[in-house]
C-alpha cells in the first residue's frame, strides 16, 4: 500500500512529505491559524481587564 497522508484543509490524499495539496489550502490554513491566534489574544485581553477590575475593587 502506497504511503500517503491527507491535506489538513480539504482532506485530499497527498504525498507524505507534503502538508497541503495546494498553495490555496496552505493559505487557507495559515489564515485559520492567525484568526485563532487573534481570538486567543482577545480572550487574554478580556482576562487581563477582568483581573484589573477585581484588583481595583480590592484597592477601594
Ligand atoms: Zn487541500
């Protein structure tokens, strides 16, 4: 049986030494990752604000 894996974006079979089947899928994947990263920053930002609010209440 020939060894292969699947494109992480569309699931098409690709050679083992490749990660994506096309440039389009690579761009799509990088776009997805950067969106996820941005969302993480938003979550951390909200947590920081929450901590500051709690801290400020303790100081009053
Ligand atoms: Zn693909």
